[in-house]
């Protein structure tokens, strides 16, 4: 999911709200400030201030109704007719709520004209707002801003028509960066290089006459290299929990999401991260000061360390932690590798690690050294819940499905951490994290966050 799509879909909310206010104001002035007052004098009088308060409240109620009408679904700009139909549906549902409210309250709103006019103007202005937003988005597409960089596979006539259609439609939101006729080792090798250089966002298998093995092979490859995957297929064969079926260049396209987080889930998760990490930093400030004092008292060196870790889509970032090891501890890792207690997987584990300071052992037992991670959450490097952030050297040793662990942001805690902490084998940890990635939902995050303190307090299997 492109960030620009998230941004424009999110912008629709305040724009819709302002347009609803504008629709209400136009209905008010049309009723009370025009010739209509002479044609039919107003029986029901209401001040502009009082009226604005009512309209503001009604607009707030209508926004979640618009959401239920799927007016904020995230993706490429939709056809105007489809956008208009959703606006009519959302505004009609909002009107029904108002009518029901008046009915059950046994109150007769004195100006039925304002209700009807407000409804009609809301359709007009909300649709107008969406035209403006989508026009801005499409104008950016023409400048190749926010577009999906696409690699296409296929050599049949359908593939050629598909490619020509996208090339001729600069406002589609897609930019074809490479076309491979064959799906073979050579093309996958080239695609791997393109992915490593961040030259593509999505792969589309445009030939509908493909075999299932080809689809699965390319799908697995895209998962491991953090590329979105779509394919032209018989839509009756599409059976996947994270599937979206759309039409692109007049061809039915099946898009398989890497995770349910794509879309509004990503926005909801980010909002929760910002709010909770902000308050966590404020509440934990005294503990931060105490830790800084004891770290400096215990050993020489900085209070914080910045560790290079791999994040979403394999991007490197600096993870903040309280220093629990002696200075230049990383230089000793190669020498200590023979004592690694983890026989399988890329991770390093040593229970009596000589690099850890006295106070560091205490912090690690209670996971206090990880408290500065909340700074990373606030910055957007990691999330509160997600896979464990791993070192670049460890990620290089990932094989096959393990590369999919980088499909989302890592987290302070996660399903693997609360299910055994460091006692799990790497394969078990990876499979738990992949289950989380493929089955994410808001309440799963809440459940993991609520279970984390108990695991930390009991200090089971901490290293």
C-alpha cells in the first residue's frame, strides 16, 4: 500500500466534513436569505450560530456512516460514477438517521426544506470535494509522484494490450518500469536486482493463461522480496483471505495483500502507536532518569546505544536502547560466536554473555533496556506490536519464507515474545510472527499488549 494512497484517503475525512458544513450553510442561506422567504415566509426560526452547532454535530455523525458506505476505502482513484454512487449511498444513509432521530424523538423539525436541501447539497459538495482531491492525486500521477512502479510478466496479446493501456493512461497511478515476457530464473534474477535497488513496488502477472505453479512461484518470490503481487486470473479461482479483485485496463486483476494491515489497518495501528508511545514516554520519564544515573555509575560509556536494525521492507534504522553492555561489545561478537546457544537460525543467544554489565543484567531481566524503543515507535521506525527487530547480519541469513518477516514494521512486543520469549527456536518464532502478519487485526494487537506486562513481570526466558 502506497503512503500517498493512505494520505489521500485520510484527507477525504476532513474534506468531507468541511463539505457537509458548506452544504448546510448553503441550505440555510437559501432558506432564510433569499427570495424564498418572500415566496414562503419561514415559520421555523433558528439563529446561524445555533444552526451551525447542529450541522457540525450532524456532520460528525455522518462521517462514520460514510465509512460504513465504504467511502474511505484505500486504493487507486475510482471511476467518477462509482465515487458518485457511494456518495449518494452515504448521504442517503445519513438522511435516514436524521429522519429516524426526529421520528423517535417525536419532534417535528420546522424546516423540512432545510433537511431536503441540505441532503441534496451534501451530495453535490461532498462529490465536488472528492473530484478536487482525486484531480490533485491524478495530476501528481502525471508527474510520476505517488505512482506504483510495476514490473509486468506476460507475452500474450492480453499482456500487450494491458501494457499499452497503462502506458497511454498517465493518470492510472501505475508506471511500468520493466516488462518480462518469460517467467524464468533469468527474469527472477533481474527482478531481484530491481527490488534490491527499490526500483519497483508491484509485480503483475498479466497473462491469464498462466499455470498455478507459475503464479505460486512468482507470489512466493514477491513475498520474500517485499513486493505487492497481482495477477490476471479467473476470478472464480481467487481464494485467499487477503484478496482484492479490481479492474485495471479492462482486465480483472486479483491483488493479494501481503498483510491485512494494508489499508486503514495501517492508519489505525499508527494512530494507536503515536498515542500510547507518547503517554508511555511521559509516564516513564522518571525511570529514564534513574536508569541513566545507574548506567553511568555502573560502567563507562553512553546512556543510550543506537543499534542498526532492519525494518519494514528491509530498510535500516537506528534502534534506541539503554546501554546494557560494555563499550564496543559488538566487536567481541565474532569471538563469542562459538558459544552461541542457538544451533539453528541466524540469531545469537548466550545466557552468560560476558559483555553484559551488572546493571545491564538487571535491565535485561525486566526488559527495562528496551524502554527507549518507545522513541522509535513515536518516530515511526517500529510499532508497539510486531516481529522482533533483527540485525542486518541476521537478516542476511534469512531463507525462504523468513524474508516475509520484513513485510511490516518490527515491534517492541509481539506474538513470539509473549509465547516463550528467547526460549523459542528461530523457526518457531518466525512462524508465530508470520501468523501475526497474515492474520493481523486491531484486537490481536490489544490482546498482545495486555499480555506483555505479565510476561515481563515474571521475566520468563529473558536474555
